[in-house]
C-alpha cells in the first residue's frame, strides 16, 4: 500500500426532491451502488450517515445538493469502479435524475494514507479547481496528477477507456 490515497468529491443537484417518483430509480439504486463500492478493489472509505449513504450530508450551504466523498488507493481503482463496474449503469442515467452541471462538480486530490477528508476541505478543493483549473491541489480524471510519492514525478496514466464525461 502506498503512502498516499486518492480523495474524490462530487456534488450533484437532483432535478426534483429525492422523495419524488422521478427520483425513485436513483434512490432505489443507492444501496446497491454503495455496496458495490464498498467491495471494489482499491476502495478505502466513503462518507455516510447511519442510513448507509451521504444524501443527508450537506455542502456549500445548499439543502438540495447531494454529495459523494470517498477515498481510494489510486486513480485507476476509482476509474475502474466509476466507468467499468455496475456503477456505470447509474452514471448513464444521471441526466434523468440530476441537473447538468454548469461548472466543475468533481475534484480529486491526494491525502496521506490513513487520513480522511472532510466536507469543508472537499468544498475548498472543488472551489480551487473551479478557480484555477486542474493542479496538484485539485484535479480531474481528464487531467490527473501523480501522488506526491510517485517515482520521479511519474505521470498518472490517463485511461481513455474510462470514457469520462466532459
């Protein structure tokens, strides 16, 4: 295990309240998708309440936003989960349930192994990404940065097969 892990934060705005019939497919998939993440190779941690998900946790003082805050062993393991597992089915349906983002809605950064990110830290990282673009402080799948202990500052492999959305 490396000395650094990858923190990932994303936010989304549902098109209607989570209790609406239109969001039933999304809400019904939460337990299955979270359970899939929990056993995915490279998964370390995810923020959750006693309900087993993070839909009740708030960010940016907006009651409507849904957040996801996770930690993984690498960009590659997160990418495999997001774009090559059962998660991709929910990802493909996101426009049925969520508003299209008008600015960056996901940020990644490296954390020392064993440390867990907080929502305030995640908010600051996403704001930094929005204001400065991808940097080692906050980056994206499209423009990743290597872990601080990568040999010779080796670049992170960008995997075109992930098919990350723009």
